[in-house]
C-alpha cells in the first residue's frame, strides 16, 4: 500500500531519531569501557531492536511517493545518496540547509530530507536540568571554526584538562603523596583518589546580525558567526576558570579558591630573579615540574621581560613560532607563559600546574537564532552556547598567586 506524503515524512523523522539514538548508544559503549556485563547486554538488546525497526522503516519507505517538481524545486522524497550518517555533518548541503532554516524561520520542503540527518533525538544535555533548545546538530565546519577561535582567545582554557561526558559527573581523580621508604631500601609510591563532582552550566555568547549578511554568502556568514561567538565564549571561559565563585557556580575559579580563608594569595613589590625563585619554590613536585606562568601580556612585558639573573643572563627565553608573523612563545626560567586578559588584580601572576584544573564540557555545541526580536530591523539574534563546568584540584598545593603591592 502506497504511503502518503505525511506518513512518509513521519517515518523519515522516526528513522532519523532512531539513527541518532543508535549513534549515541554506540558512543556510550565506546567511551565507557568499564560498563558491567548486564549494562552491555542491555545496550546490545537496544541496538538490536533499533536495527530491526530501522529495517522495517526502510522497507516501508520504498512505498513512499515519487518526487514531484514544482517551479524548478524538488518536493517530497529526494535523492541525497551522497549524504550518509558519517559525512552529512561536514557537507556543504547540510551547512547551507542549516543556516537557511534559521533565516527563514522554518525548514523548507526542499531541505527537509537533508536536515533529517542532523535532527537530535535528545535536546536536554544535562539530565533535563540544562535544556539546549536546539533540535539540529551544528555543521562540522561551524564547530571546527568556533573551537579554533575559542583556542585563540582562550589559551588558558585550552591548556587545562577537559573531559567530554554529557551532564554532571563524579570523577575519581588521583594525586601523588609522599613516598614511603621501606626498611629494605625500596620506596613505595603512594596515591590518593578523590571523588570530584563537576556540574555544568550554559556558557552563552549572543550577537545581533543583519540578515543581509546571510543572504550574501552562507560560507562567509558562517566564518563571521564562528569568529564572534568563539571569541566571546573563549574569553568568558577563561574568566570562569580564574575567577568563578567557589561555592555558587559550576565553575570554581583557581584564584577564587586561593583567596578563600586562610588565603594563600600574596603580594610582591619588586619582580626580580630572587622573587621568581621564591614563587617557583612554593609549588612542589610534580606540580611545579609541570607549572605554567599565567598573566596579562602587559604584566609580562612590564615586570618580567627584562629580568636577568645574578650573572646578568636573561631569565626570559623567546621562541618564535613558524608560520605566524610576530608570534612567539615565551619561557620564564624555562617554563611556559600563557597570556590572558582575565587576571583580576594589578600585575597579578599565577604559577602552577594547569592540568590540575578539571573541566567537563559536553561535546554538542549549540547554535540558536531568534528573528522575531529584531524583526523590524531585519536582524536576527544569534546565540551560541556550550555546556561546561570545572574546578581546581588542591588549588593551594598546585598554584601560587601574587599581585603587585604598589609599594
């Protein structure tokens, strides 16, 4: 019995949702190798039932109505045989359909089959406590561009330890303690594991864009949108990592944790080689061995760049970066420097092991648009967001913080 257009559309929608759920289950198995046998059997049963239902749907879709042509556009069932579950997200077809749907406020019939590939079956990222509000996966080119810009404007955030679990998690984090010297001359290494709970929040960047930009060129608009959204999210994440509240935010800031009573924050009046040696001595191995200097760029050139040791040799090393005009990496006493504009105090300096700051960032970046708010101005409000949260582990053991006393 031949299907109606409506029945065929409903089957395609169900097929897309099942395929997305199947991908998520496969990913769950891949990323959780410590699952119990009972859990693995349950997942296997779910995958088997989904595959059987997909076979039924594919068989029924063979009876879907043939494609109709009206005014040069294709309606109904369309042939997009070049798109697959593996490649659609990187295709220009999906990207263009994604942005057209936002500009028009709806998905056209011509784009329906393409967009069906990216329809998300789950729109709640965090056990329904954080709703994404986006039904379709962001094109891969947009995702790559956004994260490239976040890396550029959030170098500190890039350097910390990140996981990609969905929702709130509790992670067993190990740390080394003093080794035990045995009577027979051997040494026993000691480790302690701490259960660390990391919650998430939406990190949002909002910009207002003239619709004319999108109508001129979708690839150019995509690049512009990724640049603006990535820039603001990168800066915001750096602020959270350094200055986020200790108790009232899903981000616990490193500096906020150091200032909690009894405060470990200190001051300096003169930055010289002796002061640098004092700062380095405050963070024991292995954290001091992996330490990074964090400060504003202006602080580095004002307080550090010209410092020499007792023999008159420079303490700062300059390593030019190939392929970038004027780009260089800097080392202070052999350890790397990261610049960030989010340091809170005058000429403040953070020194420590950035890998001990743990972040859980969901992998599904979201883009949403609202054309109604600025409708009279022919503009659209675009919002990009990701879900993230983090905290420093043993901040007072792994970091030292100094600000300029002004005396």
